[in-house]
């Protein structure tokens, strides 16, 4: 049995859709969420007492990283999940981590801790080091009311990757985990995108502001306290050349078995979709 956690989230929901649509499906699939959605198992990493029942009979666990938060919160969630998996006799954990070039980001620590914990565990494991989503760029590089992208991306570039591609790889690995045991895969995009590229594709101007301006704007937006350094640090890492994919060897194309989706097209489509009024 395969259990997928976090299926109410953006990546998990795509994984669930792909699993449901597989014609060659031979294994049982169970979907887990803390939201208590119909047809799912309750999987609440903040309530470890729910996990023994949730993990009962599970052979493979696709552990989708348990949300943004302070390091101690995320680490406690992942520790609860891995310990419960060990106790339940789960055979293999596939974990969605952060790409190796993301070590300068404030939220990398919880991912690296989890990878280390998996290496110490009694369970077989595979780590999918996902690059930042092309869709994430809509958070940090959508044009303002004056049709300007002002996010402080400088001259840096991001090797963004389509969330759809990451979902496809997660399904492939989780449904054949033995072939990937003990492997850590780097999954970043092949075409790094800069602020000028994004602006050009949208017919916008690129007028990057300062990190201080971005920090103030994020803080004033009502963001959680931990999100302010998270987003500001992401801007800085991109702007200063740490996220362009040159420091890692991407396994994306090899695992997909095809050309990856165009991250720029995905970004444009996401911006346009967000701009459509909903009645």
C-alpha cells in the first residue's frame, strides 16, 4: 500500500490526480491529509497519536514536506512521521526535499535535517530534492498595478521547475521505490529565468527594487513572521546567483523520460490564471 501525505496541498493534490488516472495501477493507494477530506485518512503530524492508525498497512510512504513553519515546528512534524513509519513497519519513505542549490535559503535546514534523519532510519528511503516551482514566481515576480516587476531579483536567475513535472516524478518513484532506494535526486529546471525574462514574457517592465524595500513590503502584507526572512532570503539567493542550477546536476529529464515543461510558459499561465476574475 502507498500512502501519500499532504494531498490537500498544491503538490500533493497533483500527485493524487496522477495516481487516480493511472491505467497501470496495481497497488493500493491511500491519500492522507490533516484536513479530514472525504476519502482520505487523517494524517496530522502535529498530533502524532493519529499516525499509528494512519500508517497501518503502509508499505511505501510518500512524505510530502509538511508545510512552511519555523524550523522546530517542521522538524517535529517530520520526526513524528518518520518515527511513526518506523514503528508501523513501513518499508520505504520517499521524501520531497529542497534542491541542493537551496542551502543558502532560510528554510533549507529542516529539509537537510530530515534527509539526515532518513539516512539514520531503519526504513529504505529516496530523496527528491525539488527546485523552486515556476508557479512560486507568481508570489515574488507578478507585475504590480503599474505593470512593473519590482521584486529584487537583480541579474540573477532561477532554475525553476514546473510543479506538474515534480508530481509526475514523485508518482514514478513512489510506485517503484525499490529501483530508487538510497538515491538523492536533484530536480531543478533546465532553463534558468531572470526578472527581465519574466517581464518580457508578460509585456511588463523590469524595475527591481531593493531587498530592504521587499522586506518592508512583505512585513506589511500580513505575512507570518517567519515568512519575512524566508521570502527576502529567496530574493537574495536568486539575485546573487545561487539558484540558477549551475551548482547541481539535475536528474529531471532523466526521471521524466521526456523534455521538461517550459517553466516560463508555466509562469505566464499561472499569472494569467490568477488575474482572471472569479464570479
